[in-house]
């Protein structure tokens, strides 16, 4: 009888612990009607007087390097079109006095720049002849604003967008420059920046970042067989004992781009319905960005238990 009672009590305790564990998990969502409003709602979670504008349709590659500047300048990343600023984004500029435009006039027009200046904003455009030069110029601005960095991240600006998004939380947290390359070569100006920073990380396996390039930079490689494993390795390397995460759709990376300044201490996890979500085990808070389907959210909840 005592043995039976003990077994029943143990079962009740297990059920209670499971319920408590499940109830301890908080799942939030930040979602707008479109990518622009989502970026605006993400900005609402931050206190800022400087903003960074990126054209996510034409120049998401330019935006990849903006996460470090967002951290250095304590600025949200807001999404715009080439020739217009969506009303939801325009509203979030009212509390700013300085605005960075990332990319050339082909990404954000001169008309937008002139209009912002006439409205009284201090406007600074950071661009280049291509995405690689833009990343170098952004890195130089990060150094001007924040001073020397202790680490830098070298990514593939063509095939490594997901990897760059995975590292964006760390780049924002540490104001660590993100240098774009083609995965095989690096410009002399970019190499000068990298060589001036003690801790260098190349993001992605050999198919994304060549061994020759990684060795020439004295970088430590962080990569997995797919974007999910790379994402997991980045989190395990740079985040210890975290229990709060941001969830972003793995195939639509624009929400992760907007979120990077907000995710400094609660990293971005790239997810889809069938992705490896083991990094979420023990999570107490998860914030879904941009409207993630219910099935994926449920799988994330299960992974957290």
C-alpha cells in the first residue's frame, strides 16, 4: 500500500512539474501588417534618438552590416522603400534627431535624403560601390562612434545572409563589425579593419567561407551543415545560460534584420516547422517576430520543455 501511494505521489509530482514548466514559458509576438510595420513595432521596444534606415527589398545585403552600428549608436533598424518611407516608420522617426541611410541612392533615394534634411534631421549616408565596400564604411563608422572593437565577424555577403543574421545579435551587443566578402577574397581596406581587431570569426563552413580566406585572416570558423546548426553554434559560443530567445522565420530574414538591436541579450533563433530547435531547451521567454505559423510555435514550445 505504501509503495502504491509512493508511486501515485511521484506521478502527481511529475505531472505538477511538467505543468509548472509549461506554464513558466512565456511566448510573445511582434507582428505588423507588413515588414515595415513590424520593424516599427520592434523599434517601439527600444529607447533611441538615432535611427538606421535600410531598404530591405533592394539592399538587404547592405543591412547585414548595420547590426554593429545599431548597437554602437543605440539605434533601431527601420525598413523603407527606395523612394518612400512607410507611414508606420515615419511615425517612429519623430523621436530621433539623427538618421543613418545605409546604401547608395539606388537603395534609398536622394529625394528621401533631402526631405529628411529639410525636416531638420542630421542625415548621414553610409554606402559604397558595392555591398563589400559598404560594410567597410559601416565598420569605420562603428569605430568612430564606439571606438575599437574586440571582435569582428567575416561573412559571405552573397550566400551567407542567414549566417550573417544569426551573428547580428552578437554584433549589436558587442558593436562588432560585420565584414562582407564573396567568401574567397577580401579587399585591402576590409583586411586592414579585420587585422586591427584581435578576435576574428568566419561564419559558415567551407562552401560559404573558403579555408584559404579563413586562414589568411587568422579567424576562428563557426559553422554547421545548414543555417540552423550554424545558428545553434553561434548561440552556444556567444550566449551562456540565456533563457530568452527571439524566433525568426528562417527563409524570410528581414524580420531578423530589424530585430538585431533588440536581441543583444536574447539571441535570434532561425526556425521553420521541421528545424532543429534543441537550442531552445530550458527557454522561459520566446518572442516570435513577423508572424510565425502556429505549428512552428508549438514545436518551439515542445523544444523548450
